[in-house]
């Protein structure tokens, strides 16, 4: 197998001014709000956190809390647009951790793919990496940003990068859309 080829994908979506940033953070920290809108999701299961998984991983910092682990089963298209017969089920063990501005998630997919994502609510322009944010007339001063650091072999890099970028954009948009549809809790 070829050596890991690390790369970063930054995805950002605006948060409407009618949606409080604190509400978005609270939703992210349920973890399921990030799992269920996954466009490739088949199902997911909660699992115990193994100490060895996080003990030596500097991604999980001491400023975080509430570690929870899941196995997420994705149905990933191998040949896009030709139907379900050209898909593959992929089991992805992952661990979530709540942090001040949102959530961290480390996922280890098949084939040696590791994704360390940080999903955060930030003031627009606070994080300058990644693509320019497209802002509409109803958008507020905050954005939901995902910074994913990925390690995978050179053989699958283009496939992983393409799927991750498009999948995470759909995911972030759906998180915001779901919150806009739900009435705020008193």
C-alpha cells in the first residue's frame, strides 16, 4: 500500500441570522445531528469508547468533554449515477468530542482512511482557510465550518477527497436546514 497522502478539506455554510449560534453548537453536540444528515448513511450504532483509541491521539485535547463512540455504516457510491448495485457498505468507527465552538470527530474508514474533522460555529471571516463563503441576504454573521484533515493512500486520494468534500457540504447544509425547520426550545 502506498504511504499516507494527507490533505485538508474545508467546508463552510452560512448560518441564517434567525438561527442563534448557540443553538447550532447545542445541536452539533448531540452528535446525532451530524450523523443522521450524512448523505451516505445506511445506519449507525453507539459503541463503547476504548481508552486506547483516544489516549495517545493528540486530536482529542483536554479542553474537550463528553467522548462518545459510534459505528456509522455508509452506502458509498463506487460508480456514481448507475444505481445501488454500484455501491459498497462501509463501516466507519468514529469518536466524537464536544468542544467550546462545536465538535471534533475522528473516523477510521476502511482502506486506511483516517478523517479528523472539527465542526465549529464561528463568526464569519474568523477562519480564513478554505473556499470563500457564499452569503445570501438572510444570512447572519456566523458560519458552520468543517475542517477535515484526511490521511489516505495515494490510490484513493482523489476518490476520498471528492466524496468527502461533496458529502460534508450536503451534511452541513442539512444540519442548518433541519435546525431552521425545528422551532426553538424555550
